[in-house]
């Protein structure tokens, strides 16, 4: 029985890496703020965006295991122009996204560990630690590490929300709210843009599936890959609800306003939780918050260079021996430069990155759909009719929501 459970855990991987990458700013920052500002009023948005984005994320592991190649290989088959658009979009956002997740992680570390209160020093230190872990352990270490992190994250978050619910004296209101006004709509778009993750993470998922297949002694087939992904995806929905609940139980109606500074935001977050829930919960809040952000920091630091390496090789039609190490070094240096020289603009950079992630969502949705339903995917591995219909509805929703947002500016 134990060996069967161990084999089951070993087969998991890319889906949990997806959860590790997804459960970050979207959950700790955006979901908590959604709960603080709207109570449980944006649960509809959380559930809806998970349903809308589901097919397009699932097509990543489906395509990779069905064809033995990544979505980027497929994008090239759709036309080199499609791949070039991805390359440009990723260059435009990867440094800001990495800096955003790193500075939030650094702010939490500064408040939790007390060695230094300077989030910039912590940000650079965390970046160096993550690069070292990836260089030493490569994919195998990341695969094993993320399983531990996700378990710790899930347990600590669920314990925190149970205690928060029991400690709350306010009447819980589940009335759903449609935000109005430029500021509220901008927040909703940012919330949807990174919930559960930007849609280009489907590309990372396909690359991780290929690495999992290389490192796995048994065959990591399409059925296993989709099951693995579903576990990770369900985790993002459950924990997204938990973080909205934490924000609603602890902060809604408190009169607190959050700082745009990562360090101050992290301090406010932890102090507000411990003030309302008690000092004894500090360890659970701290563990939930830090593991949330550290998992995102290390997975994004691995995934973007992996994707850029593959895209560059496909665009130039030749392989490069050390290209991954070039891109991870480039991303790490760029992230540190943003932390050192552009910290005052961090809030604006994060907002731009999240909105850009949502605006580009239809591009990735359409590309993934064309690829998984076209001639490049074997018929037996193509999605069923229900999933195709959901994809069509999803694309229409994403395009329509983008138009509504642009008209609301």
C-alpha cells in the first residue's frame, strides 16, 4: 500500500509545478485584496475564470504527451510569426513578472526572518538561492521540492482559514458583486489576468511534461498528464477561495488600506492576520505566505528561461548547448536590476504586467485551441466535443471581456 502511494506521488510533477507557479501574486496579493475589498463578492470571478481558462491550460500537457513536443514546437507549425509574437510578448513581461513575485517573497522574508529589513537585499539573495538550487538540482530537484512546498502551503493555508472563520464575529455575506468604475474594473482585470495564472503558463506546463517524461522511468502518458494537471488546477481553485476567505474574514470592513510597497504590504498582511487571529497563528500565516511566494519565484525562474531557450532555438533553427543558463542568468540579472533601480515604480510595473497578461490571453487561447484540434495532434488525443464547446465559449468570453475593459478606460 505504501509503495503504491509512493509511486502515485512520484508520478505527479508538472501539475504541481503549475500550482507552484500559479499560487503566488494572484492568490496571496490579489485574492487577499479581493476578500479585503469585496468580501466574498468576487467568488464568481474566481470560479468563472478557472472554468474559462481550464481548457487552454489543459491543452499544454495534452499536446506535449500526445506529440512528444512542446506547445512552442506547435506554435512554429502554426507559423513562425506566431512563435515570434510569443517571443516578443515574453521578453516584454518576463523581467517585470519575475521582479514582482521576487519582491513580494522578499518582503515576507524581511518580516519573517529578521536578518535584514531591506527587501532589495532579500530579493537579490532569494534570486541567487533559487538560481543555485536550479543549477545544482535542475528539473529533478524542482520536481521534488515543489511537492513538499505545495503540501506545506495547503496545510498551513487551510488551518489559517479555519481559525479565521472561527475567530470572525461578523456576519458572512456571500452576495456577489460586479465592480464598477475605472479603479474597480482595473482591479478585476488584474485579478482575472493572473488567476490562476497568465495563460502562457500552459507553455511552461508542456515543457515540464517533456522534462518529466525524460526523468521518469515509467511512461508519463496523456491520461496521467491530464490527471496530474487536474490535481494542480483544483489546488489553485481551493487555495484561491481560501485566500479570498482570509481577506474577507480578517480584513473586510477593517478600514485598512494596503501599501503598494512590497515590504510594507507584507508587514501589513502578517500584522493584520496576527492581530485578528492571535500571535499563535503567526507560524501558520508566515508559512502559508512565504511558501506561496517562494514556490512561484523558483518555478517562474526555471520556466521563463526554459521557454525562451526553446523559442530561440526554434526561431533560429539550431540548438544551443548552454542557452538555458544564458537565459536564467539574464533573467536573474535583469530582475536584480529592476529591484535595485526601479523599486519606486514597482506597483505600476505589476499593474501593467497583470493587465497585459489578460489582454494577451485570447492570443494564447486561440493558438492552443487551433493546435490541439488541428492536424498536428493525433485524433485520439484531441479534446471531446464538450471541451471544444467550452473552448469556443472561453475564447468569446476573453475577447468580449477585453473589449469591455478597453471601452471602460
